């Protein structure tokens, strides 16, 4: 029995339970109607096409809103994982099933589970707003309590040790640019030589949500950037390029690798990445008395609470404050 015949029999049987009818007549009528359609049965072992279609619609809508390709890829990965576990139409997915799905990741950190829930809340919230659903099944699910861990920033001594460990103009320029601007890796990766305003020692970057902001270079960063660019012989427009021919824009992974090499040369046993330099920029500027609203703008944070986590005073700063202001 093919899918169309199975559907016809199931519907006819259901109707006969509601009202007394001639089942054969009902089947004949349904058969005429179903000839206009291609019917395919969804097996229990496959993702329901309704869920797949809704995921694609959601991602298309988010792309139009300006979400970055990296964020969209992350959403797709998380939603594909969900769809393979909960293989139903979106309107049939319950809160309990979403809880069971999230609870199956016992091996992951709470932050990772929270990220999965955040994606699902965004997805089901959009479906509800677009009236594909009458009720959002994620509304009653609270995110796990955040692990209270301070961002890992470098001390001034560690930063100087990294600077002294740079063996090439390229390494020093990369390090100073990441630290002085406080930029995200993706923002620095996208920079071109023509983006640099030498008069103001600044440039404009495109951050999360496709939002543009201005960031600034320190005198050290400008000095080492000029040295790096003066020694380049390629005609690539990219600010950061590969060391070997054919010269091309250095990948994000390549920038990460270069910072890792500098850290290894410095003999530091902690993991250091481009994001560590962003943390260091935020922490050291705030500890030096910078206004938190200004740092928020420089970092491109939409929520002040995100910047606030960097405003934790270091032990050294607390000792200085105690010594300076204690009434003897």
C-alpha cells in the first residue's frame, strides 16, 4: 500500500468513527481528491520536512536581519542537531521534549547548553511571532545559571613579555593591533589597508549585527603597523596577509595561530588567543579608570552588562585603592 492509499484508509476510518458513512464511497471520493496531490509518508526515523522548512525560513529571515555568516552557521548546526533528535512538525514539539533534548548533553558545560537553549528560544520565538505557532514551547524553560568566571585577561607584565617575544614586524603589528583596538577576531580579519585613517589613528569596523563603529590605534600600534606594511611587497588589499606566496588575506585561524606562536615564544603556559587580547584591552583600560560606557562603545557591546563583567578590580588595584584612601 502506497502513502496515498494509506492516508485515504486512515482518513476514511477516522470519519467512520465520527459519523455513520459508507466507507467505500468515502474512499472513492478521497481517491479522486488525492489524485491531485503527491503524498509522501514521513517515517519515524527521518526529520519531518515541516521542521526542515521552518529552519530554512528562520535562517533566511535572520540573514536579512544582518546576522553574520558565522552566527548563521552556528544556528544551522544547533538546529540541525535538534531536528535529528526531535523529528516532528514544529507545532507538535512540546516543552517537555525540548527539556529532554537539552538534558541529554550532560557532558557539556552549562554555557554550551545555554547557547543551545538560546538558539531554540530564538527559533521558536520567531515562529510564534510569525504566527506559525500559537504558543512558544521554550517560554517556560529558564536558562541554566551562568558559571561566574571572569574573562581571562593578561597582566601588564604578561603583555610586555609577549611584546618582547615577537620575532618579526608582522608578529608585533598583529599583537599591537589586537590589543590597542580591542577588536573581535572577525573584525580584524576583515580589515583592509585602505581602512586605516592615519590622520586620526583609527579605523571603522563592522561588528555583530552588521553594526559599524570606530576603533583606535595606540602610538605603538601605529608605529609597528607602519613598519609591517613598509616591508610588504605584495599588492593585496588585506591588512593581514599570509607570509608566503601567493599572498592573500590571512584566515582567522591563521591569525589565531600567529598569536599562539608568540605566546609559545614567551614561554607562557596559559592559552592565549586574539580574544585574550580583547579581554586584556577591556580589563586594563577599566582598571586604569576608563569610563565603562566609553569602553562599551569601543568594544561594540550592545548590553552594558556584557562590559560590566570586565569591571572586576584586580587584587593589585584593590591594594592600591586601600593604601591610597584608607584614613590612618
